[in-house]
């Protein structure tokens, strides 16, 4: 993920280049599933100085482990303190594969 920040280097203005590889493992560890999130297109972005959190909304594409392509998934990315990332996907398109909980990670 790449971010273009404001002049102070604090608030992101544009998020691009989002490329996420997910490996999903059930609690019993029986089978893994792999997903790829890419082709992110930003619609809007906001920044909260109190929580040091940016919220970016847009759409992206998901490739499933069965080579199925799901396009135009609405997504909200939250970048907390410039290093903790949450990805919340539209559950109407991803519930069967990823459930309804946000995905957490660290931006590198």
C-alpha cells in the first residue's frame, strides 16, 4: 500500500497500490484458503486528528483460492497512527469466504 500524505506527513490524501494476500485458516487448522485483494480505487478519504485515524472508502477486487474473481467490492480502510490497518469488506459479497469481521494487519 502506498499513501501520499499532507505536507506535515500526518494525514493521507491518497491511498493506492493496495495489494493484500490473505491466508485464512479455520480454528481446527484443517484447510487453508488464499485470497488476493487488489485493484483498489479510492472514492473518499477523511482523517480524525483525535484518534490519529484515516478512513478511506473505495472499491477493490478479490481473487479467491478457486480462481473466482469478485469485483467492485465496497471497502473501508482505516489506517491508525500510520501503521495499523483494518480492512472492512462489504459482507454481501464476501460473507461466505471471509465472514463479517474486519481484517487487521500492519502496514509495511
